[in-house]
């Protein structure tokens, strides 16, 4: 599957059955996020899920997910 949008990445993560609360309604509501606020960039080994605009309290950090396993990568450096 080719990952082009945040919706594609969410679908792939859910189908890989990785344990993440990143896309749950409760988590996104807590941070004031919506799926429309996300974009995806492809790197060598990971997909970067970035926020287009900051959300509550100026939070604008990216999240990284492994391309093969779709597990969240916490300490990724470009």
C-alpha cells in the first residue's frame, strides 16, 4: 500500500494492529486535533506525520512511524 495521506497512514497502522492511541477520538480531542490538520512526509525508514498548524498550547511536534511495521518511533533523527 502506498502511503500518501494521513488517512492512508492511519488505515495502515490500524490494520497492522500496532498498539497506539495516537488516532483515538479521545486522544485527538484532548489535544484539539483533527485528521485534516495532519500531513505525511516519507523518509528513508519512517513516515513523518506532521501537524500543519499548532494545536492546544502550541503543540506542533511530528510523530514518526516505521515503514515496515508501522510501530511508532520515538527517537528518530533526520
